[in-house]
């Protein structure tokens, strides 16, 4: 893979989809560099790698010469699964362009919206890219009675807030429109076994793709 122009100019990067096992290896190296120290990534890595090897086209890649400097992966339907840009290329529009490439693919495949999970540090970036957020509140499934914890949250810390109850793989969870209140989030997370994640979503304009 080649790119023209100066190696430090994002305008001269090559943006393309993955197509080979070598592309998958390069993308995984970018993801490992960004997320390898985190337990959530370690838990997901094998499953995601299998999906990439089955369909390398799930990967949108930014290349500077022979180096992959950023990558965004999706499930090919309506979820962006991983986003990573190498440290030296952050803040130059690489992540935004990769998101646009992936959104275009998903829209072309029939999606009317796209969803992704976000760490707190990236929330402002996703908002600038047109995403809005909600909180996903989950309870560790190893807890004996997750439903009791959910009920305690609704009647206690989250009393007065509009929440929606859903179920994932048999486990209850709550959705809360992101209020932008760090103090509230800390109170929710102070409950033993409770995890809060920001889930960002973007709806495509009619005719996108």
C-alpha cells in the first residue's frame, strides 16, 4: 500500500478498506497499541479478530506509506466496534475521516443509524462528529440478584430520571439519556457491581449511502 505526498500530512494518507490477512495483522497492532492494556479489549480481541479474518472489509484503514496509522472496525451492520489512531496522528482529522468511511459503508448496507461505545475521554470528539450519547448501566452478572440492584438504582440514585429497562443475554440493564452530570455517574458507579458506559449513536440523514 502506498501514499503520495509528505508522511506527516493527513491529506496525503491513503484511506481504504482491509482486504488481506496482512491488513488484519496491521489493524490489530494499532488496536493493541491503543487498547491492549485494558481488560475489555483483551476480552473482545479473539472474537473481533475472527470476524476481521472472515471479512477484512470490516476494517477502514488510514495508511502512511507502509504504516497503518489508524483503523476503525464495524460489525458490517450498524455497530462500530473499535476505533484507534496512533498517538502521533491524533488531532489531525484521521479519526473523523475513518468514521466517515465506516458510516458510508454501513449506510450503503442499509443502516439508518450507527452505534458505538465510548470512553469518557472521547465523548467530545464523537459529539463533534454528530453523535449523541446515552448511558448504559449494567450489573455484573455474577451478582446473585442483578434485578434487585437495578430496582435499587431506579428507586434510589436514579429516582426522578427517565430510564429504560432492557435485557441483554438474560441480564437486566438500564438506559439513561446522558445528562452530562459526572457526580451522578459517580454515585451510580459507587454501587457495588455496577458499570456505566457511554453509548454514542448517530442517525443518518435520509438518502445517506
